C-alpha cells in the first residue's frame, strides 16, 4: 500500500519543467513592443508591434490592408491566406516577427497598377464569389495552387484548394476560374 501511494504521489506531482516551459526559457521573447520590418507587396514597411501580434492583425489593424480577411482566426477557413516568400501562408497563425525579412504578398499586391492578376480576372469572369468574404484568400490560394503545379485536374485542384472554405458554396465557379488560369499557364 505504501509503495502504491508513493507511485501515485509521483504520478500526480507537478512536473519541474515541461517542453513548453523549456522552450520559452530558451527563446527569451521580448516583453514589450518592438520594431518589425516587413517587406510587403514589394515595399519595406516598419511597424512597432507587440511580439505576439499576428501577421493578419499587423496587416489589417496597423496597415489598413483589409483585403486579407479574419474568418475563423484559428487557421481553419483560409480567408487570411497570403503569400510569404511565394508560399501560401495563413496570416492568422503567423506572427508578424516571424515574417521579417521575407517577401509578403497580399491580395492588394497581386494586380499590376490597374491591370488585374489573371486569377482575379478569372474570378470575375466565372463569378467565383458570392458574398466575397472568402474571395481574397481563395484567390491567393488559387494563385499558389497554379504556381505549384497542383491544378492540372479538377480533383487535384479541389484537393489543393480544400483549405479554403466558401460558406456560399461558389466552389464550381472557383474551380472554373482556377482551371482556366492553369490551362493558360500550361500553354504559355
């Protein structure tokens, strides 16, 4: 009985330091606001941010780039998709400080002047949106999908775009837009 009590006491004891505490002790993140320089749509931008500020909040609340949407804020809907160094990234799960020194492209940075990006034009042509809330994230993900070579079939495109949700159900039109741009890219 004494032996069982000793084992139970050991099992219920508070651990000295778990993996999270050990990582925090090694990382030593600054406690207050600091300077963060982001290369955003080809332009360097310096902000003073708390270390825990997400890239999404930096874009929307500090830079007034509201094209990137806050949907679920948990990385489940894809409304906040941006490109970081050419790869699709969920801005709600990315700390702004982690994006320093990397090229960030938002929906506002896709067009060249008044000329829409081919994916933006295809979304308009195929009516690839209804309420429009998910559209910026859908377009950013679609551009990456084509660039990555993951849009050669309908099924492949659906699979690689599955992280972007549309509550209105405009999926057939989104698929048509993505496939059109993919076929144009394959030709030229």
